[in-house]
C-alpha cells in the first residue's frame, strides 16, 4: 500500500510540474506575439554600460505665423544698383588691414568685383586698399542669397553678410557668410547679437569656392538662422538670434594680427578680386508686424 501511495505522489508531483512548465511557455509565447516587454522600474533608464546617456539638445521654439514678401533681385550685370553704395575713404581698424576705396568696387564682364590692392594713398599705417559694397537701407528677417566666387589667397576674406552697429546708432547685430582665402574649400558661418559672437562654424563645401560661382544663403527667422550652400541646408543656429535690422553688405579685405585665423597675408599676387553675379532678399512678414 505504501509503495502504491509513493508512486501516486510521484505521479501527481510530475503532473503539477509539467502543467506549470506548459503555462509558463504559453505565457511567454503570448508575450512574444503581442510584443509586450516588461517595463523598467520607475526612474531608471536602460542604458548599456558601455554608452553614456545622450546629452539634451536645445529645441527651436515654434515659428509664429509668417508669410513671404516680394523678392528683391539685384542683377549686378546691369551695373551699380540704386540704394546701394561703395564704401570709400575709411578703415574699420583691426583686424582690417585695408582702407575702403570706391575704385576697388568695379562692374565689368557682367559682374561686380571687390578688389584688394596696394593703396595708392596709404594713411595711418594701412598699406592696402579693399572693396566694400553696401545697401543704404536696412533689412530684417528674411532670406538673403548671393552668387559669388571667392579669392584664393592667404590672409584674405571674401564675404556676404548683414550688419548694423554703433555707426548706425544701433547695437552690433550681424550675420555672416565668409570664405577664407587660405582654404576656399570651406565656408565660415557666424553671427553677432549685441556684440556677442563666438558662433563660428566651418562647413566643408566639397568644391573650391574660388574656381566657379556658387550660391550661398541664410534665412533669418525670429528664433533661428539657417544657412544654405547651392540650395542645400547645411547649418542651423537657434541661440541668441539677432533682432536688429541691418544693411546688406559684401566686402573683400586682408587682415593683420589674425594670422592664426587667416594666415599671414600674401601680397605677391595683387590685385586680388572676389566676384559677384547677383544677390537677393525675400522678407519674412510675421503676424504681429
């Protein structure tokens, strides 16, 4: 009798164990079918031991209601446009090692040239002359675009930008596209808000900006700036964006005291010329304006 009871107990225990295994297997299969996974404990992040948690990035604020105004296209093959002028007779001071001369802005061969050369009448220890072209009026939020070919030469800058500052009785606000002659396969983007800069960003172009004309642009919004090369968006800024309307400007100049940035100026190949075919401005009109 005891022997029969022992076998019966063993049989019952094995039946219970098999039933439990089947139940567990069915539960696991159901979880796989439904895609259900156990949730981590509250307040814990499942991060592999070999990786660090990602650093949060600033998020642009939503763009307010905005419409596009009428585009102004300046075709430089037609000569000097109205409401624009040549800088003439002054120097900006360091790091500019040029005096702006009106004769260094020319309109030939269906384009505009901004020229760097030896100054015929040097003053205040500034031996070179440069070309700068600027609007007489001020422009605000919008898309700014230019077709240009830069100078390839150590120590120089070819540029397209917006600017206003103390000379206009305004805070220093500026948005830049600058091609450094030491390496014309890159372009530098930068901006200043009330004199605060240090937003430089170098972008690899994938071509030589001194060999042919290419388009460069920036879109200035209330909460961000987007830069473009040949129509492709390549860089974004969203921190401390400029707010003050500025003049549309282009210039070509050589520097001094900034060899770590531009390299020492090589003056053996002067005159040097940056060339511009056209530029345009499309205003962004916000709802509250």
